[in-house]
């Protein structure tokens, strides 16, 4: 693909543009649940860190994540992570539990309501993503998946 003047297309810019379109649909999708993208990322990161099969290592699931570890995974300041966890806690989606290995520390744990909301939103996101990519032929979607998997390594 080339841009005007037969210059090669800027792949980074094309990728970013496509991602912005997909991200816009995700933000719209979160609105009925009164979730912000930051809250969603925190809940998703927490559940992926604690649930085998979603990103956590195989074996027994972790009881929760320390706030400082959540902040590191989100690549935000601990103070910002505290604010997001406060918001999620106020919605009943997470709770803070004492860390059984360090009485000075606290673990952030997803509640049953948080786990259910995660499952519901994940299913809807998958459907919306399928709709978004439906404009591509099946072969193009397979090729895109192959290329993105290579880049994600």
C-alpha cells in the first residue's frame, strides 16, 4: 500500500488509526456499565493476573494483587492505581483484603460481581471486535491475526 506521491504507507500511523477506531467502539461499549477505560483496564489486569487461563500461570489462582504490583502492571503511578481501585471498590467490583504473607500489605481482589462484569464485557467486546473486523475478508482476517501474533512476541 502506498500513500500519495508513491511514498510507502506509514505502517505505524495506519495501525494507530485502526486501533483508534476499535478503541472508540470499546469506550462506547463500556458506557452502559458506567465503566471508564481506566477502570476496565484495572479490572482486566487484576483478573488476568489472578486467573489461570487468562494470563496467570497455571496452578492455584492467586488471591489478589498488591496495589503497587497492579500499578506496575498498568504502568501508572501508585496514587493513580489507588484512585482507580477506590472507584472499582465503590462499585462493588473489587475489595481490599489483608495479604496473608505480609500483614502490612493489602491485596486487591475481584468480587463475584467484578468477575461477572468482566465476563459480560469480555463477551460483548469479542462480539464488537468481530463486527469491526467483519469488513475484512476471512483470508485477510487470518493474515492480520498471523501478523499481529508475530508483532506481539
